[in-house]
C-alpha cells in the first residue's frame, strides 16, 4: 500500500508488534503444504518466505502488514473465521464505537463457514482499513503538530504587532483585535486537535490543503469578526441586556463627569464627552477617534468576553449579520 508517510523513515517493530509478527509466522508455518495449491497461493507463500528471512531487527511495520495481507488468502476453515472475528474486534477497539456502528450494517450478518470467499472479502476490507489507520496515524500526528506550530506563529506575529500598537496608541480597538485573535487562535487549535486527518485515504489527502488554510486564517477572521461585533454593540444593533454589554459612545447614563471645578468652562453638550473628562473615567476608552464608555466594570467584562466569542465562534458574527439583514428587509 502507498501510505502518506511512505517517504519517511520506516518504523521498526516494537515489542508488541514483534510478538504479533511471531504469531503470524506461526500461523503460516502451521499451514499444510497441500493447502498451497494454486499459483496465486504459491506466490503469496514465496513472498512471505522472503520476509521471514529478514532478521528481527530489520523488520518494519510494512513487513508486518505485508505478511497479514499475504497470509489471508492462504487461510481457510476455522483459522479464517477466527481471523475475521479478530479483525472485527480490532476494528471496534481501534476506530471506536461511532465508526463501528457505521460499519456494522455492511458486515456479514452470520459467518457461514461454507462461504469462504465472502468471509475473506470482509476480512480483507477490515484489514486494509486497519492498516490504513495504523499507517496514517504518524503522518496525521506530524501534520497536526506542523499546523499547530504554523497557526501559533501566524497568530503570535499579529499579536505582537497589535501589542506594540496598543502600547503606543492606548486604543481599545487594539484590545478588540487582540482578543479576537486570541479567540480565533484557541478555536483553530481545537479544530486541529479534533480534525480527523485519518478519516479515509482520499478524503484525508483531499481535505488537508483547504483545512490547513482554513485554520491558519481563522485567527485573522476572529480579529475581523471581533471588530464587526464591537461596531454592532456600540451602534446598539444588538440590544443591551442581561448578557449584552451597554456601550455608550460619548457619555454614560449618569451624564458627563465633571472633573474641573472651573466655572468658566462650559458644560459638555448632551451626547458628547470632552476628552479630558472621558479619559478620567475608569471605564472610558478611546475607540479610533471617539470615546467608548462602559457604565460599569460588568459591561466592560462582558464586552471583552463577547470579543473573544466573536473570534472563537466563526458563525456568531455572520449569523448576527444575517439576522439583522433579514430584519431590515422590506
């Protein structure tokens, strides 16, 4: 079989694999010579003999897989049935309950000893799937590690840029972007960890490139979604409530805060908050060229949480925008 990891260094058999290889060898050696009665079986037997000549230290995983494949057409009767039952147990154990439930309806409802061709066909199918899973696992682990490192590098570079901007500008817009980036990064890491790269031969290889691109740009999308959600909250497109922060552009609900007792200064007009006043408010921040005011620390905390969620959940902001668009339709 051509495995994705076939270009890497072959994996030597560990103690457990050597024990199983020895078991396969014993199964082969106990076969009656008279049972090898066709050219196909003779070629399989010759190939097994070549592999058995190798020293134990030189055996690799592919050798064990080859012996399993070559031995299957040589088995018949109770040994063949026992091999099928063993493969079913291995499939369930290795691939888990979910995939076992999916494959069960495709298996033989009853194992009829007189139908060896059907038994052998099912055994070959399960064995190939197990071989694929075993061979793809190191490749999938390597790809998963590579994708995680690349995602962290991309996110780290953008985070560094906006942290520097935050230090110079002291603008809450930078905090919004940083929080969205962090949310998108966490989401990407979770997607990489849960991605089933070993799902199937064709699907895994076909999905890898778009999957990799998707997780790499996810933190950037998180930053964009966080900014969009910030605009929605500040414009009151999303109505403030128990779990939605109240963000006021210009002044709080308690009115402007007087920090200068000089009566010569005119009072601020409604809807505006002088910069000197806004900057003295504990929960007032510059947002680009205007002031964003949070009446309480709870509103500020909720705002930061929503920025993180905007980056973490890829569907949150698009779904909100879709609902707003539907409401605006005549």
